[in-house]
């Protein structure tokens, strides 16, 4: 880390690896080699906007290339006031694209033979030639589409107040902004803002940042420090090494739970009394949906058993949504998935390693369901209830080989003096972890936020601060990844010890 970067604290420096130098990272040996291998497959598009911090982007390009990203750079007209395209081309190893329509934007290897030449040289006026040539020309004139299709990941650095405002409102009139609008929804976009502290605090900027975060544009920084205008405050662009580390972490995160299959129940269940009335609860299903998203983002294959909720389930190729309404339907769908995975059912699929029951399953259902709506007087005090199947307890007590390696329940509690209650619930349901949320003191239902405590298999409790449901889900997913890794290590050690013993015996 250079002197400048060590003087300023990154506003979002979350872990120590973000502050590691290239040399330290290189020292990490094999795992880093593996990272480079993985990142090499990633096409990273860097969009350089017109802020003074643009002078740092050649260094940023070197950091990113060192981490194995395939790099291409687009710069705005104003960016060229602070950094030259030649310097960026040298640092990125690719021609820099600046213009929306110019053919010279395309890297050499992608340049196609101009239509006229092909036309003249081929001497064959077949319809295929005509179509192909027109298409090629079309492609060359649409650099924004070509770049948007090429990019697996996009970084805007520096991201100016103007650039972020334009992105928030969908304005596009140059190559960078047009490419951003042309990106597929699943392409992650990162932005490293850089601006005067007052500009960063301005309500218009705050609003734009909130809009972009809602659309999952991830902000890296800014950090606190001396800005180019001489003011000290929040607005300085994060150091290139921190930006590159954060991107690398994001790419690694994608592989954290690769190959893991997980079943998640989410939302409330509905237990009909008659065609109009039903028993249900206040669950919005948002925490369960956030879990599905967080696990899919980390590479897991998710089976999401959704109950009754108005929220939209996350869309991802890694998430399969199964819709249910009543507790009985949810229980059937969940157990079916797990038993077919174990080969107990005719239709065999991969085993499921993790189950999280985040659904607020109605505890009871009416004994009798009326086909026609009865008058209220005939119902008052006459609805007999039957207890529903306990999905969590059923999953946790499935036989070995069918039971997921880790089974996690949620507990909506109305008091924070809950450790004993949780321990008792964990024991009765035979689950590994219980995640408790205080639904009395916190505004949890239908809210973006949650505050949870995690009781693990050893009876330890970790209390997390109030954070978004997606952040809670991320922490749970990371913790599960760690648990599975430890389990795998333990398994290996046992096998090694067994092999050692049998060798010694012979
Ligand atoms: N759960 C379940 N099936 C049920 C009831 C609950 O799978 N029929 C799961 C929930 O998804 C949650 C956990 O059990 O993960 C705990 O739910 P909670 O309502 O707190 O527990 P209950 O068993 O209903 O106990 P009580 O209401 O008495 O606290």
C-alpha cells in the first residue's frame, strides 16, 4: 500500500484483504493463482469518467490486469482532460474506446474486413455475402452493443456526480452511458465515486445513489480524505488497489458455494376456512427471498419453496421457484425435493446439502374447509383447528443420507431474552442453527431491514446489528460456506487418519 492510501481510511474497507498489497497477495500462493485462473475468464469493462481521479486509472488497469481480468476501457470526452487514451491503452493492453459510432473503437482482433473489400474481393454476390457484410458493418457501428455483450462485469471509475445522475435516470449520449444502458440485467456494475464532499452529500446525489443501489449498482468507496479541490471529507476515490481487491472478492464470492444445492422455504402459508376466509400471518417472505438471492450470488443452486407473498421472488438461472399456498403443500414440496434428491423417489436429482426454513408456516389449519362461504354467526367459536406438519422438524429428522448437512430454522420472537427459548426450540426441532428475529421491537414485517441473532450447533449466539435483509442473508450464506468448508476438512482428516491407521496395521 502506498503512503497516500495508508493515510486515508476507506469508507467501505470491510476486511483486511482489501488493504493487502500486490506483494502480500502474491505471497498467498496457490489460492491466488487459482483466483487469477478464475478471473481470467471475466471480461471487465472499465468506464473512465471525467474526474481528476481519472489520473489514477492507469494504475487501476495494472492492478486489474494483474488479477487476471480481460480488460477493455471506455473513456468519456472529459476523462481525456485528466488521463490520455495512449496511457490507458498501454496500461490496459487494449485500444481505448471513446466514440459511440467510430469503427476505430473496436480492438484490432475484432475488426472485420470492410464491406467494400469483401464485396469486391469475393466476386460472389450471394445473398449470404450481402447479409453477412451488412451485419458486420452494423456491428462495427454499434460499439455500445458489442461492448455490452462482451462485458461480464463493469466498473465505473472514477464515477462522477454527473455520470451517476445520468445512469440513475437512464440518460445515454456517449459510448460509456449507452453501453451501461445496453447491459444485460445480470451483469454486475460497480462504481467508484469521486467528487467534492459537498457534491457527495447533496440530496440529489444521495437520491441518485439510493436509486442505483436499489438497482444493485455496487459502490466502492468513496473514502474520507483530502480531495482534489482541497477539502477534506467523504468523496475521495478509493485507491486502485482497494477497488481491484473488491472486484476480485466479488468474483471469488461467485464461486464460494459452487456445487452446493440448497432448499429454502419462504413466505407465509394460507390455510383456507372457506373460499373467502383464511388463517395466515404477517410474513412478507422478503428475508427468505433475500436468502435465495444471496446463496445464488455465491454460486449455489437454490430450490425456493415460496408460500403466499406479494413480493417478487428473485430471478436467477440458479433459482428454481416452486409455488405453494398451504402448509401441507409446502411440506409436500419440500420433502419431495429432498427425498428425490436422495434417490428415494423414482426421479433422482443431486443431493441437497443445506435447508433453510425461513417460511412463517401457519401452525394450525381449520379442521373443516367449507366449500361455500358460511355466515359469520355460524362460524363464531366453531372453527376447530388441527396442527400442521412441522416442516423444519421433519427435514431435520430425515434419515442420514437424505437429511441435508445443515438444517437451519428461523424463530420470530417477541423478546430479546431468548437464548433459553432458542435452545429449547433447537432441541425439539433437532435443527443445527436457529436464527431469531425480534419482531416486537424491530419493524421486521414488510421492512427492508432485519436484526437477527444466530444460534449455532454449539450453542453459541452471534448477534448481528440491524441491516438490510439482503445483508443478513449474505452473512448467513458466508457462515454456511464456512461451516461446509470445515465439515469437508473434518471429513478429509478422518479419511486420512483411517488410511494411516490401516497402513500402520498392515
Ligand atoms: N416451521 C415449520 N413448520 C411449521 C412451523 C414452523 O417449518 N409448521 C419452522 C419455521 O419455518 C421456522 C421454525 O420452524 O424456521 C420456527 O418457527 P416458529 O413459528 O418460531 O416455531 P413454532 O414451532 O411455531 O413454535 P412457537 O410458535 O410455539 O414458538
